[in-house]
C-alpha cells in the first residue's frame, strides 16, 4: 500500500469518532430527558452527570478531528 493511501485511510478512520460523538450526545440527552420525565424531582441531581457525559462525548469527537487533521496535513 502506498503511504499516501494509508494516510488517507487513517484520517478517515479517525474521523469516525466525529459521528460517534454525535450519536453519543443524542443518547445522553435522550436518556436524561426520559429519566427527568419519569422522576422530575431527581432531574436536578442528575444534571451534573449530564454535563459531564456531554463534555466527554464532545471531547471524543474533537480528539478524533484533531488526529485526522494531523494525519492529513502533518504526517
């Protein structure tokens, strides 16, 4: 395999994390909303967990983007 082709394949695989982060964020907010509708009194206690989950899912996507850009333009 040529090095240029391997670089593009690696960048594409790293960019998959962007799609996974979007799906993860949707699941996080959907599950929080479902739980808040079932037990509204517990929703404020779970809000910090919601923000932590959102931050971790978003960071995963951003790390994937950075890695794919590094593979495309630096290596």
